[in-house]
């Protein structure tokens, strides 16, 4: 930590450090100083912050700005940087997009909701909202009445933008993403292969993909803005509407963030129950991945296999939680109710049943020569690219990037169970498929270790009727079926969060589609998208 501080102070003498016990280095910088520090953060041998964990837009009151969370996979250290724009009327900050590829999408998101322009960004368009949207919704002074409901079918141009060129001065209007003579096809927003309401504009040369432009926001619901007017228990319901296949895990992250901020100790029984539900969620999500992945490639029989076996987990969920897809079981302090009397019996039966069926899965699809030809060597993602795009979860581990939060930053009782972090090396569609299939076996192992050890006791700690977090910034992340899901809370000591930011694993996944698909055939785009396993509500929020 002292080395990091000394290097930053040498480059940026006016840097202001905030000392927090057992926390990453936190520093406040001016925009000019941040620009000087960007390259050393990534390239200095003593720093090597190769992973941009998150980029949180903030309305600080008088000024707008960003909180950056950076991580070094080489040295296993973190830094949190706060940077405020000089002007609230025309806020500007330097871009990070030339250093970390994922900053391209993260900065577009901040521009969309806060209006901060990033100097040098190659494509400063809105990412989620319509191009004619008035104002920036996550600013505290935003007026919702400035955007009346539009019921007309007016078609808005998708190829215009106003952004600042790399010289930091030139304003370019009417930027054209595609040339006039390019052949562009639209996939989505209503298309089975987009796995949700997602729109790809695909430029083609014959069958070969030249470029994919992603259009998000078709089901954006302003969840983070809604949370600012909700009490902390009320915000829990929002997590179920993000990645609905990881509803247990998403809610676990928000509960854990609030509990850590309160200094609350969760009962051991509740911790066991949470991990059991998380791993069952991981299995049912990977089974759905198997089913839809096979269907996208034209194999209908495995589709029914996957759904048949996923139903067994949903039945187990329904007994205890009352829900099948949407789960509202985790609460602040533990879980909402105790396990159903048949939970252990049914779960053990499922754990004994599934391994035999997985062999059949591999016989009918994994070893199929057509599947091998359509997945091996397709959509190659290197480890370095995964880092630059902020990819986590099975997609990153298929590129030999060890990033499992359960292993590298254990939470709940994950440090007490034995399991293997599944890693593959090729980073293609086949490896992304195999990681998920192998992770099913690891999750079965975790569940088997815990079933006979569930302790007696309370399933939820007592909480006050009104929950107020102390002033400060709090962050917690968990490993969902698609990668690291994080929760950032800025508290001003009230019963409502001043800022609540969800860090979704699926936005980085969709940001890399253009890189993976370019140079491949359009049929490969379907395979690539299916192998990434993104869930659109998690992207849009």
C-alpha cells in the first residue's frame, strides 16, 4: 500500500488520500492529474492495475464525477479513485477507453445518465436511452417531466452522435458508424438468438461479419434511480429483476453489502442455506444455458433434457421460497423462512441423480461432430482481451483467467468448502461451454459437502424496523452464474441510499461481441452469443 501511495504522490503531488482501515487505497484526483496517472496505473511494474472493476458515475452535489475501482491480478491489490469534473454545466473527464476496452461501454453509460463527456472517447453516444432523451436521469436535479411518454412510432437515426475527438478539442457532429455502401442487417431486438430484447446491427461482407454495433436499453427500467427513493429492505426486490437466473446470488450480494455496512453477523444456519441456494441456482442456470445453447445450434433433443432436469431444482426452490424463477428469499440478516422439511431429502436425491444424466448430455451433444466443428476455434477470446474487457465468470475462466470470487475473495462459508476453479485455455465457444458443464459438477460437490452439516439455530438475525447505514461507501461482490456481480452503496446516513450502483457481469459480455464476431461468419455470431450466456435485464437494469 505504501508503494502505491508513493508512486501516485510522485506523479500527482496534489493527490488526496483517504485512510480507511483494512480497505484498498482510496485517493481523490483532479481531472488533469488523472490523465497523467492513467498509463502508469496499467504499465508501472509496481502497480499493474490490469483490470477495471467498475466505473461509477456520481452526482456529488456541486460537481459531477466518477469513482473508479481498479484491481491488479498480478499483485492482488486494489485502488479506488475519485475524480470530479471541474464544471457541472459542461462536465469533462479524460477517457480510459484506450487503456481498458470495457471503459468504452462504462463511459457511455455514465454519459447517458450523468452527461459527463469523456475526452478522447471514440464514440460518445447514449448507450441505453433514446438519442432524443432530454437530460440525464441519475443527476439529483433531473426533472422526469422533461420526457413525456412518447407513443408515436417515430424512427430515430442510430448512426448519429456528438462526441469529442482524440485531440480533446474537435467536436464532431453526425458521426457515421457504417458507410453508405455497407450491407447492414438487424438481428433483434425481438429475436430468439439474442436471448432477450437486444438489438445487433451487423455489417456484412458476404457471410463474413465486419462489425457488430450493440443497442441496449429496450427494457431499461431505471432500477438504480428507483433505489434512491427506497428504503434498504425495499431495494432487495430490484435484484430479482436483473439476472433472474441468478436471483438468489444477486440478492445475496445486496444483503451482504448492507450487512457488512451495519457490522451485522449473519447466523451460521442462514449462511449455509444461502450457499446451498446459490449453488442450486448456479446449476439450474447452467442447465438452462445447456438447453438454449444446444437449441441455438439446432439440437432440439438436448433442449428438452436441460429443461426437464432444471424443473427438479425449481420444484425444490418452490417448496422453500414459494418462487420458481423470481426469488425473494434472502433478507437482511439471513433468509425469510426456514428450509422446507423435504429440502434435504429432495436435494440429496437430485445430487445423486444428475451426474448420471450429465454423461448422457455429453453423449448426445458434447461429442457430436457438428457441434465440435461449429464451436472449436470460434469466437477466440485471449486472457489479455478478457482482462481488458472486464470479463468475469465462466467466459473469463475459459480464457484461463482465474477470477472466481468464491476462491479469490471468499464470502459467507465458501472458504470452508472444497471445490475446483474450472479453467480452460483456448477461450473459444467450446471451452466456454465446457467450463459451465464442469462447474455443474463442482456445484454438486459443494452441495454434497454442506447437506449433512447444516447447523441448527436461527435462520435470520433480528433487525431494527428502520435500517440506516453509517455514512460511507460500501462494496460487495459475489460469484453468479455469469460472473462477478457487485453492489456499490454510497450512504449519507439516511434510510435511503444516496447512490446504489449494481455492477452487472453481462454488460462486459455483450461489449465483447463485436471483437469475437468480427471476421467470423454470421452463423458463428449466433454460436458466440449463445456461448457468452448474457441475460439482457442484467445489462439494461
